[in-house]
């Protein structure tokens, strides 16, 4: 009887579990349906955001083009400021400068910097493009910035009164000297820029001044020190008759006179200076003579030239024949342009030209719109100044909209989180539902088995 009682209790428990488990399964099915609906809503939100993103992606090139054109327009404004030319000529110059970016590994902005420096220096309008191209090549060949190259070449051209062909021959000589002596092209260019005018007054050519510069630099002299030393040498010799008594006596000890030195300088300035330095080197009292001639401030620098006349002679031999150095800058430019870095710059330039060309077409459309918008905003500002109540209302509206935007931002973030959470929850609920369904099936089988067992036990009891 005890066994029968226990079986009866178990059957009652199974009957009680079957109903709640069914209700749990129904609840799980409802949760799954809600999750599916939430996913569908999030998919619609995502589709809307995708459309907005596609619109932004389509607008991005137009924004880039407008920005590139604006940057180029800003840079070219410096050229407009210093070049007096009609608008069509300036537009043609703009196109030609942009075209140079095809072959010059410099940006359009850098090329306009050179053109602006040239215009500031008074280079004629018809020579600006060629000057810009030449200066850009010098910049690449010498490894200096576009601004430095344009400024240095423009000033040297003016100081030495050279044509464009002449200044490029001088640049060729500078590059050739730097390739064959322990002096860099930018250093030679810097000294040449500082002392070129004094050397010209003395009768020296630009190439000869460059040779003097390279010699002192090759002897370890800093560019600024070399420039001051050469200026002292050239100025004292050029004004020999006007120098004090100590100077005249020092010349006499060298077997020279002020008048004779001046005459020699007029005939052959470089030869006269070489002869003067050779006499100093042969003199037994070099330091005393140098002090009397140039003062202690410059004696040390000039003593370097006196003690290393071989270096100076080498420099002069390098620039003696134009055939030896002509085309040196172009060859150096081509060599450097072939590097991967500069090829990548040319590639970037090609892309930038596309943006600028497209942007130039957009600027006439955008500019009036911006002007009208600025005018509208100015009117709004005037109204706000005149009507304080309107100003307060606008502040309130702005604050309200700002709050809505903040809430909207949190809502979008929440929806994104909900989408992820819903997905995870659905996976968990599906797993739980599967497990509970299995449990229900097992409970039903158990109930059926126990019912059969109960019937059998009842039959046995009746028999007993």
C-alpha cells in the first residue's frame, strides 16, 4: 500500500507541473515574437542610417573639391597681391602653375609661394612660370623648400642683375661645386646671397663668388662666418685707396700699392685677388699683415683661404668652363624626382589637381550662396540686437532643440544596444525554450507511463 501511495503522489506532482510548463512555453514564444519585432524595427533604422551614410559619401568628394580649391585660391591670393595683371592673365597663370604639378614634385601651394616671391622681387609677369619651374627644380635639387629656393634665386638674380638664363647657369655652378667639394649647395647659395652684391662691385662674376664661398665652406667655416669674412675681403680691396695708413703700409710690404691693386682688380678681379692671397702666403709675417689689412675680427677667416690656396684654385677650376656644369641642376632634379617619395608626391598632385579643377567649378556657385547666407545672418544679428524678447525666445528654442538632440542621441545609442541585447536574448531564449520543450516531452512520457502503471496497480489491487 505504501508503494501505491507514493506512486499516487508522484502522479499528482506530474499533473501539477504539466500546466505551468505549458504556460512558460507560451510566454517564451511571446518573448521571441517581441524580439523579432524589435530586430525588424532596428533593421529599418539601420536602412535609414545607411541611406544617410550614402548621401554623406556622395557629398564628401564635393566637400574635398571645394576645400582644395579654397586652399589654392588662398595661396594664389599672395600672387595677386604682388603681380599687377588683368584677371584673364592671372587665371592663365593659375592654370600654368597648376600644370607644373604634373612634373614638379611640389604641391600647388608651394609653387604659388615661389611665384609670389618672384612677383615680390619684380620678376616680369611673362617670366613667372619659367622662374617658378626653374626655382622649383633648384629647390628639389638642393633639398630646400619652395619658399627658400624662390626667395634666394629672385634676390640673387636682382643683386647680380642676371637674366633667367644667367641665374640658372649660376645655380648649375653652385650644384656642380657642391658635388665636387665639401660644401652643400644650400650653404653656397646662402653665402652667395649675402656677398654677391659686394663681389659684383669688385668685378667678380657670380660663379667666382660661388667659388670663394665653396672654398671657405669646405674649410669648415659656417655660412654666416664665411659671408662676413668674404665681405670684409672684398670691401677692403675694393676701397684700398681710402683705407688707413696701416693698410697702405701692409700693402707696401707685399709689394703692392692701392692704386695698382685697384687697376689690377678692374682688369681681372679674380686674378688680382689670387695674386694678393699668394703674396700673403709667401710673407713671413702673415698674421701681422692680416691684422693690419683686415683687423683681428676677420684675420682668422681670411687666413684659412691664404693657408689653403689649393682649395680655392680647385674651386675656380670647377667653374672655369660653363660646359662642365651647365645642366647640373636639371640632372640633379631628374635624379631626385625618380625616387619613390617624389613619385608619390606627383601621384598626390594628380589627385589634388582633380579636386582643385572640380572645386574651381563649384566656387562660383558656392561663393554667392555663402555671401547671401552671411547677409541673412547679419540681418538676424541686427534683429536680435533690436528686439531682446526675440533674443530670449531664440535662446529658449535653441536650448529645447539641444535637449531633444541629446535625447535623440541617447535613443539611437539605446536602440543600438537593444538590437545587440535582443539578439543575445533571443539566442538564450531559444536555447531555454528548446530545453523546456524537451522537459515537457519527458514529463508527458512520464505521466503516460505512470498512468499506465496506476491502472495496472489498480487492477492488481482489485484482484488481490
